[in-house]
């Protein structure tokens, strides 16, 4: 099977969905700062989340949280642990309801613009019929995208509110509530061909243990989408009054190209497909615009002329260098 490598995606596909990042920046920022305050109250992290190597001192700080880069695998680690208490507060308690709010609207638009292309990419890479199980399915957008493409799929998530949202939109494919401690047994007993982790692997307390369980299961392929340490994180480091989309709250660590390579080699996975794209340049545009002193449409016109209309071209440079803020990978287990 020949490896497929794909780059970039039009920012216009998600700009309407992400417009809240502009209009209610302060609300999102306050939410992130509150989550970060909870995070820095946890116990100190001693070992790298990816390779278990002893972590070194912090390299930089962003929105009150300090981060270090692993000397062994180059993984980015927040210096505190994502403890049970932290995870429960972020995802499961009443306070965690803010995590659900962005997914209550634009369901079909998200399926079409964000998750449909993901399902299509997976289908293009595998080139055959397959069944799928998704861990961390959220409101079931990807499961719905699979349903539209006649891909048999089921999804599981720990957040009841998200599951309740998705159930209203699904017909054939199903999503169900699951407790975190049940995930390993779910993988062990799965008969599906593919396990999908769409922006989920980085949220697990024990990602390496999860990957080991996959290796021991009957699952043939792993489809992951993970956020990366990239220009976006550096931008967030500069603009402290802008919502940090990449490094905040539930993102206590980030993969890098090097740390993904380490993870793949350690587990003896084989890359079948890669899709590198990000919103680094869009994040820069957003951060600059929110900090600029403009008060009329004429100024915004020139802002777009010199910058906004060229976001896709600029982002493509980062994507093709494989240093963007997100990557999709289809791996043979």
C-alpha cells in the first residue's frame, strides 16, 4: 500500500465555525485561564508524557502555565500532571459544561466542513471497506460523517452531554457513554478494523498504555489527529490577552514531529497516510487583529489586503515543512 501524503486545507472551510474566537475572545480567554489555574494546582509532572524520560526545567511560560521540551523525544510537556481531579473538573463536572457549549450549534456544518474531509481522507488511504470505532467521539460529528459515507462506525465518549447532542443526529451509526476505566476493555474486545482518535490521544491520562492495548487487539489500523507544538504556541506566548487555542486547559502536552516519530517507532506502527495542515497563520491574524487599534472597515480592508487574503498561501509553507499545528495520520498497527 503506497503511502499518501497530503498538505493544507482552505481556512474558509472553518472560518465561519471559528468566528466566535473573534467575537467572544474574552469569554474563551477567561475559560482557558480558569482551566489553567486548576492545572497549575495539580502535582508536578516528573516524566515525559510520550517517552517517560525525566523532564527538565521549564523552557517557557504561556497563560500562567510553564512548559518544557523533552530532551529525549522533543515532546512538549506542561510541568503539571493531568490528574483524575483535573480530568473530572474539565470534562465531567458541572463546571466542565463549558467544554460542551461550542458543540451545541452548527452540527451539520461541522460534519460537512471539518469531519467529512477527515472521513474521506481515511477512506482514500485504506482504499477498501472497513468498520470503525472512535474513542472520544464527542458529539459524534465524525461518526455522522462516516454514516453519510456508508461507513459502519460506533463511537464512545465520557461526556454525557456531548453524547446526548450527537444521538439526535445519528440514524444508523451509534454513539454511547463510557467510563474512562472501560476504554481498555472496549479496545480489547473490538472487532472493528479501525480505531479513530480524532483529537483525543492528547487528552488521555495514559496514552502509551492505550497504544499498547491497541497492539494487542485485533484492530488493524489507527487513525489519529493530534495538535502539535508549532508556531501557534509561540504566537500564544506573545499575545497573552488572546484565547490560546493550542495550549490551554485540556491540552497539557503537545506532540511534535519528532515525538510522533518516537511513538510510531516504539510501537512498530507503519504510516499509510499523512495530512499536514494547521491554522498557525490564522491564529497570527486573529491575535494581531484583536490587538490592533482599528475602528472602521477601511482599516480592516487593508488588513485583509496585506494579510488576510493570503492566509492559505502562507500556511501552506508551514504545512509542507511538516511544522503546522495539526497532523492526521493513518497507521497500520
